[in-house]
């Protein structure tokens, strides 16, 4: 009897491990499929539906910044800048990609007419990665529109 218990316990442990791994991989697969669906919906110019798909992805993996970045893009396309800003701020807490998040934040602040805040974020992007295309132009324009003419001239010269 004792010789049967040890192999049976090993079999049960192996089975439990396989079930757990299946659930993890299944969740990751569903997450990526929802992100892919949202991307397709954005391409088809259906941002509301895309935001819902990204929201479902976020529900599966709330600790992953990609879903928040994508949903922020969908909200931005819809014109819901407050919700886009909220998602980007959440993504900034989760993400290691500070350049992308700061650039998107700057764009949102610019669209909202908060030019000084946009200029601050463009400056942050410039400090992190000066090779981002058009960043000096964007920073200069935000500074100019925010009433910071001297900083705008510095950025554009």
C-alpha cells in the first residue's frame, strides 16, 4: 500500500501542475487575442469597440501596461481625453517604457490645451531619448502655445 501512495501523490501533483500551467497559458493567449482584436478594430475605425476589447484584456491581466496603452489610444481616437489620460497614468505606473508613456502623455496634454504640461513631458522625452523624431518641434510648439516663448525659441533653434 505504501509503495502505491508515493507514485499516486506524484501523479496528482503533476496533474495539478499541468492544469495550472494550462490556465496561465490560456489566459496569456486570450489576452493577446483581445489585444489583437482591439488593434483590428482600431484599423477598422471602431474605437469604441476597440476600447471594450482592450478593457477585457485589462481584466485578464491588470498588471500589464500594454492594455492600458492601447485603450488610451482608443479613447484618444474617440476624443475622450480624460479617460485616455487616466489610462496613460496607469500605464506609466506599470510600464518600464517611460519614453512611450511620456510621449503619449504629452500628446494628450497638448490635445487638451494644457501646453505647459505637454512641454514638460516633451522635455522629459527629449532627456530620455533625443532621437525621437520631431520631438524638438513638438516641444517648441507646446512651449510657444503655452506662452513660454523663450523656451520655444531654444527648442526650435
